[in-house]
C-alpha cells in the first residue's frame, strides 16, 4: 500500500510572506478599502522589520489614518473599527480564493500584530495528519475565578451563552441575521463582537454573551433590522459553512469587556457606518459580588437596547435626520411618513396632524403590507376622533376607521408593538378598558425594553384609575427613555394632584405642558393655583383654552370623553374651578 504524503509546508521567510501579502492585495474581489489595505501592509512590514512592539493603535493611526501624535483611541475608534473589518476581509479571502494559499496572514483579536501561519495543502488521496491546536505556541493565561471563586460559575456562564445562542437561532425567519438587502422601511444595525480585553475566561464569556443578548433585545424593536457578523452567525450554527459577506447596515454596535479587581466593566458604542462617527457611547460597571453572569448580561443588554432601539433613541433620531430631507425619494416615502408620525406623536401638535395623516393614508395604498404604516395610521385616525380633528365623520365612525387600521396591522404582524399599542388606544376609546390593558400588556411582553410600550401600559392603568400600578411603570418608562415625551408626565401630574403633592405636581406639570395637548396646561394651571401663583395659573389656563376650547368650556364632557376615571375627573374639575375663582380681575 503506497505511503500517503502531505504537501510540503512552506517556510515562513520574509520573501514568502511578502509574496502572500501581494497575493491578497491583488485579489480583485477583496473587500478591503484602500486604507485597510494600507493598514495590512503597514503591520506586516513592521512585523517583518522586527518592530512588533511598535505596532499599536497610536502608531497605526498616525502612519495610516493621518492622525496626530495626540491621537486618543478611546475618543477616536478608527483603528479598532478598521481592524475588525480587516479581520473579516481576511476571513472572507481565506474562505474563498485563499483557502489553498501556502501562508495565512491574520490579525488576532485584541492586538494589531499580524500572525503568519504555514498552511500545508493535503492532496485528495491523503489523510490529514494530527495537528497542533490553531493557537499552539501562544501562551494563554490560566482562567481565573470570579465572585469569590464560587464553584460552578463558568458552568452558569456557559449556560447563559448557550441559552442566548438557542434563543437567537429560534427566532422567526423575518428576523434572520444573515446578510440581506437593506430595506428602506427599516433601520439596519450590525452587532459586532464585543472584545474581551483580558484573557480571563469569564470576561470572554461575558463578551460573547453580550453580543447575542444585545442582538436578541434589539430585534424586538419593529423599526430595526438586526444583523450579526457572518463569523458570529456561523459560530452558532454550521461551522462548515463558508462565511457570507457582511451586510450593508446603517449602524454598528461595538464594545469591550474587561475586569478590574472585583468589578466587571462594559463599554458600548453606536457608530454610524458610512463615516464611523460615534453617536453614543456608554460605560457600564457591574459589581462582581453577589451578581450572576446571567443577571449582568440581561441588565446591560437591556440598557443598551433601550438606548439604541427606542423611537426617540440615538439610532432613530439620526436616521430621521438623514432620511426625512429625502422624503420625496419613492424608496423612502413610506419610512418618512412613519417617521413623521412618530415625531407628531411626541407632541401632538395640531398643525402637523393633517399632513402626516394624508401621507400615511397614501402610504398604505401604495404598500398595503407595511405594518408600521398601518399602526401609525391607527393612532392618527384615533386622534381625529378624540381631538376633534375629524369634521366629516361622526365620532363613532372615526373610531371605527382607527380600529380597522389597528386590526390590519395586527393581522399583518401580531407581535408588532405599535400595532398592539394602537389597538390598546382604540379599545380604551371604545370603552373596554380591560381589553385596552390586555393589548398594552402584550406589547410590553413582546418588548419589555421599549419605553413607549411601558408608558402606554402605565397610561392605560391610569385611565382605569389604577395609579398604584401605572405610576411605577411610568417611572420605568421615563428612566429608560433618552428623551421622554411630555405626555409621559401627564400620569405623574395627575397622581400628584390626587395626592395633593403640589410642588411635585408643578414639576411634573411643567414637563407635561411642553406638548401640544391641552391636558398638560390644565395640570399646570391647577398646580400654580395651589401654590398661590395666580398670574401663572391664568396664563396656563388661557393657553389651555387656546389649544382646546372644549376643555375650557365644558371640562367634564371633555374629561369623560377621554374615558378618564371618575376620581380624576372630580379632582381636575375641582382644581380648574378653584383656578378660575383665583384668577386676577
């Protein structure tokens, strides 16, 4: 029987490594930009020159990216971000054209010094010999214990990661993380690997877990299309699959994990993909004592997802600013209408209503399967009845139109949080407060990290007169919000009114009165009256009457028309009556 031979392993000489570098750079389909090609050349040449110790973020920034000697890698992550992309460029190259190349050039995570590995090519009739692990020859530190060396910690951490991975793989097809064409109706976000700054196993596990937990939390926001890097997708599914190319996205979420003494630190950033501008950065610290890894993963991923994914958060605010000026672009028209509706719903300005309503009506005709447009249209149609914008249809017919839009949205996607919240509004004004609360609860169950869903449920509890249940939830919504809308504070002002907490009521009423709805001004007029500021009370009352004459003329009918609880109706009527009596002549 003939002896099987393996191909000769090439020598790692300067000449052979430079030939391999030229082979990579000459590959026509290499995705790397000019700067990343320059970065690869720089680190390879510096390493071959024996200057590994000089290959750092600062030297790369100065030599390749034109930064000065005052370069701050914490404030300017260009090297770290481009290194991540370069690693992916190289992975894609070696998965395709370079799979049989004699030498593999890579840049290990957490460092910029290149690694050169000889690749022996095995002929078809050969059996692969036993080989050393991929990292043979590189020293790794011994895993250190954490949380006072409690037994079973790593097992718990592994369980958390596996659970996150299983949850990710079990998602519906509509949330697939595989690269896809970007949809103009959604905002595309790529979740990068979180870097583990140290070799401690627990830090690595938390970094890996955060990547998946943040992605799992963000996919619950209906405005977002969440992607993971191809190597991450493969790592949790089929390792034999050839890596796909990275998807085109609007933003990237990146970060680091490290440990100092007994504390675990996480830094997360939201970066605009087209120009690498950092839109948001936050550092989180978790005390090691008495806190499990699953709790840390859940807490931090929820905070990050809330900051990024909410309607008034950093991603959506930036996208609206970028896309709304191009609202005449047919591909963006539907998104622009939905975005305008979200802006309107922040303040309920009457002068914005009609244009937004007409835009949404046209959008659902052009795209009858656009869930977000139907959900927003349900809100707008509901507002037509409750604010008196509708002059042709009866109040009942106007509410029925709102119900039709909400029903259509839920039929298209029973888990869309705005569709559920819109139906919650409709049921409230139909007089079925328990069904209203049930839809609101469902929205929170779908996405407990969404401040809008929390606030909607809190308000529904308030309408039912269950302030002790609604107020704590509203505080959670406000705490989770980047910029809480004024109407979030209506419930708090009403609660303080019934508790006769006048300074606290004034504080909440001042926040509540910043929208275009008259109820906030009513709260402000009552609070000023109770605090003996008659002139300010008069100004608030006059502003209320200007915004909403029916509330000034017949407050009882107005309050009952919004299905407010009797206890609140009585308190507001008494407060407004006292304010009228105290007005200066």
